[in-house]
C-alpha cells in the first residue's frame, strides 16, 4: 500500500484522509493535539470534527511530524491557511525532498497576499512540478459520509497531477486533472468571501434573487482576479470555480455561508468565532483577497464590502444595499 501523510486533522483533512484510505492507501494523519491522536487510533473516529462517523482502519494518527512524513509518497497539507507558514517552518526539515506537496487550503496569506502554493514553494524550496492543489465542491461532511463528489487535482506538471489523481480516485470521489494551479487557488480562496456575502443575505431574510445575484456577480469578480494573475478563465466555469462557489454559497454545511448567515442575524465576528473550533477561511482571507485585487487594479466590490463588514466598518444590510445601489454598468464590465 502507498503511504500518504495528511498534515491536519480538521474536518476536511480527515475527510480527505478517508478518501485516500478508501482509494487503497495507508494514511498517516498529523494532528496538533495528542489527545485527538489517541481517539483516532483507539476509536477510529474524529468526534471533534466528524462526529458519528467511523474512520477506515487504514488511517492512523500521530503528533510527531517526522513520523507522519516518514515513508510517505505524497504529503497533503490541510491546516488553516493563515497558519501554514508557521507550520511549514516547523515541518520543512522532516518533509521528504522528492514527493508531491498537495494543498487542500483555500486562502490568501495575510500580509504577503501569497497563494498557498507560493507559501509552500517559499518555505520548502519545492519546484512547481511538485506542488499541487485539490479544489472543488468538497463539503467535508458529505465526502466523509461517502456521498458522490468530484474535485480537481491541479499541478503545472501533468504527470504529477495524474499520479495524485490515481491516489485519491475512490469509489465515491472522482478527481479530474488541471494544470491551472493559479485558477484553482483563486477560485478556492475567493469563493469563501462570496459565501460570506450570500450567508449575510440569507441571515437578513432575503430570497433567491438576492442570493443568485451575489453568486453570479461573485463569479465575475473571481474570474477578473484570476485573469489578472494569469489563470485560465475556463477554470472558473469548472469544479474549482463555479462548482465550489455553488456548494459554498448554497449549503448549510458550508462554514463560510453559515458564518455569514450569523453576521446577517446580528452576531459579531468575535461572538461567532468564539462558538466554534471550525475556521471560516473567508473571514481571514477577505482582507488579503481585497488587497491582492488592489495590487492588480481589479475591481471586486463584493469582496471589498465583505471586508468592511468583517472589520466592523459596515453592517451586512448596508453592504447588500450598497452593492445594489452602485452606479449601473454593462454586465460585461
């Protein structure tokens, strides 16, 4: 059996470990808390993030990063995007030199505005042929339950993408390959921000017209930024673009939509964050997405308005009505 290491035992890291195990691999999961490792190993469960589900026997957990990485033929990184730099600084010395490094993270780093693949390259020295991204409409709970899903494995090296595709192709998880790493990362990071906006509309009691309008115009913003960064615009009509955006904006399982819904209901960012151990990546990344857009002279009004709401500079109601009352333009603008 091929060994794959997954660094991160949150809901998506654990769900993807289940995909890998169901595809016939031996999976070693690194978890930050030793107590969680003990539960995973003894009870074959992760009650903190995926309660009620049994993990495959092929999954084991360790708090030792060297033990997790030892003998692995692929390293999967599934930590919160804003903690990737600190974690990789600690792990870089134990990661194998020649194996693919796979990002499950969907964010843009605060301060540097770097995509996750860029942070990985900086801290590990890995070339683009070793760095891959998995993205798509991948709500962790549904995948962990074995519901059908599809995703994109993106790497500039087609051979690496094909090898990783084979590693995670399970009976219920269908991966496609793509060479557009930039587009997949931009889609994954920005859809979280749009998900917050849609959630606010839901929390305010607005209907399907408002939600559909935000989703559609949000996709325009994502494509604008992607085009400015050199992405293939076709990516945004696929799983890592429209597919991920629809899932995030439509499902109550989406952390970002749920967070936005609570903002729309009047709760503060601090109140919502204090009530869960889950991370809504859009809350952290909206500022850096907006900054990245400014750096490339890209107009992203939804992202800008979401950033102001998260910063406490605008109410959700003012945000949505402010978007509608902006000067009228051609749809292709």
